[in-house]
């Protein structure tokens, strides 16, 4: 009997160790890695001068030749999604939860779209407010959100980039992390705050304002995911935020001085 109890304890300890390792592995290959580089990038910017005088460029050209730029951009998006696939595979293997259990499916398109759109409107206004306040306080760099060439595929590529960010971040920060946190017996608010801090950290390269804004968004998204148990509405909201930001900037940003 004692031997059976010890065997169970050893197995539980090994399982918890495996779960923690899988979380670290996935984050080290994806958003955790981005957080480390983002912190270093902020330190670099702070030692160069005031943040208000600097610009952060997103969605940059990867080659000055159209075919290779298109190819690099597309491959960058495809390979960036691999950690999300790895997370889903490990989650199913180690916890038994698949994509349907975390709400990545089309079973509730209307309700998911409605909730996602509502979150987009609320978070969009908040994002603009945080950005404006950050610029006024000098803790946020100017953002240049779309810097691809003037090609026919630039807008579709920006939309694919928005899909990439939405899927990767919400699958990892919500579906994956929340599932593993529950298996590791972490409390709800410990999980929500931890996820939000990571989310904020990998936006530090844009300055302190975006970090604060994304941390707050992470708290809201975490609570909504806990309440409804579905990642899809958050993916929709995140996609809309990035799509409007990227494509809107590409079409009208430079003309009206956005980012200055």
C-alpha cells in the first residue's frame, strides 16, 4: 500500500514537472522569447534618448525585391504559427484538452463574432487612449504600423499578419496557459495576472504605454475567457484590433500624420 502511494506521488510529481517544462518550452520558442527581446529593446531605446523622440516600426520590408519580400513575409507568418500548433499538440497529449475544449472552432459563429466585435470596440477605444496618454507623457514611442512596399499583396499580407498575431497570442496566452495553470492548481487570478504580465512584457519594445495597455487588455481577455471558456471571440477581437491598426495605418496613417 505504501509503495502504491509513493508510486502515485512520484508520478504526480513527474507529471507536474513535465507540465512546467512544456510551458517553459513553448514560451521560450514564442512569446516568452519575444518578451526577453522586448525588454532588451526597451533598455536599448532608453539608453539612446527620450522615448517620445523615437519610432517603432512594425510589418517592415524583408527584402527590396518584391518576390523575395513576398516569400519572406509569407514564410515568417507560417513559421510563427508553429509554436501554437506545438502548444495544441502538447496540451492534447498531456492534459487531454483539444481545440474544441478551449473553444477554437466554428460551433458558435454568431455569438463569438458578436462578443469579439464588442471587445474590439471597447479595447480599441482603450488602446487609442493609452497610446495618446503614453505619447503625451513621453513613455511611448511613435508607432509606424505598416511599412511594406506598395504592392498588390501588401494589404492581404497585413491581414494575414493580424491573423498570425491573434491566433498565436490568444491560443498561447489563454487556451494553453489557462489549461496548464488549472492542471498545476494555480489560482484564477494568479493565472490571469501572470498571462497579462507576459502579454504586456512582449510589447515593451514599443514603450511603457503599450505594455500597460496590453497588460490591462490581458486582464480583460483572461476574465472573459474564464467566463465563456472560448478562445475564438478573443481571436476575433484581437484580429480586428490589429487588422484595423495595420491596414488603417497603411492606407491613411502617413497622410494624416499618425505615428508622429
